[in-house]
C-alpha cells in the first residue's frame, strides 16, 4: 500500500479532498471513490456525479454491487471511464 500512497502523493491526489478516483479490475468491474450520486444507470452505462464533475462508465452487464459512504462497487465488464461535458 505504500506504493499506492507514493503514486497518489506524486499526482497530489491526497491534497484534493473530493477527487474522483477509481480502480478498474479487467473483466470483473471496478471501485469508485467520492461518488455523490448515481445519475443514470443501465446494464451498459452508468453516470456518476462527484464534486469534481460527472463521469460515464461504459461497459457490458454492469450492475451496482454496493454503494456506501460515497464509495461504489460495480460488477461487469468496463470498457471505458470518461468525463462528461
């Protein structure tokens, strides 16, 4: 875990209190931090709202596994995560 902190420090992520962060596990799903609200939801797309903007997750067979304390776990095959305009 020290390496993860080193990376986050390098990009100054820890200094931004409400930064949207995520980890995608290839072929399995993903973990998303600092999610304030789920905007749209379907089996192929999710729109997540955070203090730093809106983000769209595109994929296949997507489903929300858990949403608690502004953290979100998604199951399914994620193809792309992008910032919404």
